């Protein structure tokens, strides 16, 4: 699991098995007291064969976050640099 801290948020990778398919998520929580975790599916309508594969995709997504906006939405960099 990859975790990163931002100015007002913490983001980490998450995965969940649904039936025989796994889903990848970026989990985000504001640093405000009592804030709830918000899960953002990494690839909509994309399933992985295993939880390990889903975690790998989620780890990659977390590594590409450049900031998190005021609505708890991650902003990604898609540059390969």
C-alpha cells in the first residue's frame, strides 16, 4: 500500500475483491478531525484478476496525484516524466 501526505489530505492505495474480480481505489481523507474516507475508483469499469494487480494499479494512481482539491478530488499528472 502506497501512502502520501498532502497539505490537507492523506491519500493511499486500496483494493477490494468483488466476486472473482478486484477493483482498485485511491482512498482520500482530509486531515480535519472526524473527516471520513472517500474512495475513488482508479479505473471505471476496469477489473483486475487479483487484489495484488488492483493494488499495483492503485499504487501507480497514488504516485501520480499532484494535489487534492477542496472537494477531496485527486488531481493527477499523466506525464511520463
